[in-house]
C-alpha cells in the first residue's frame, strides 16, 4: 500500500528531479488558471478545490495523469485526441512537453462549472 502524503510538497518530494519538474509545472499551471482554488490532497494526489474538487494530477511510470472528471474530458474531446483518455482521466506522456494552455483551459472550465453548480444549488435552497 502506498503512503499517503500530508501535503502537495511532500507528494512532490517523492519524485526524481525530472518528474518533479513536470509535476511542478502542472501545479503552477493549475494554480495560475484557478487562483481561487485551494490546494489539497485527495485520494493521495494533489487536488484543487473550491466548492468541490475540480482537478487532480499524479505521476505514473510513463505519464502524468490529469483527472478533471468526466465533464473536463468530454468538453475537450477534440483537443484531447492526441492523448490517451478515459472517462475522467488524461495521460500526458513523460517524454513529451505538457500542453499548458490545454491544462489551464480544462482547469478553468471545471472552475466555472463548479461555480454554476453552486449557484444553482443556492437558488434551490
């Protein structure tokens, strides 16, 4: 069983410098895209949350996993064609540059989606 990190800093510290650099780039891109998000650990991964968890990321052996939920993947289906995807996950290969603009756009989409959902919920109460 893998250990559970207590912070994003601890999570990042577990990786070799080349992998950590990519993870730091993911972190910076997400934080710039959604500055209102709080950085947390969820499911033992770095995650970014406002009214709900918006996106997660994690290192794997040959890729960086980006988890923007099902809506984040389906909304950007065309842009994500070069990557391996599943219902709520995207794999960015370690041996390729990260698509920063796409990561930022997906993160912002999830932020706006969560805000809209929270407003609707508030109206119902």
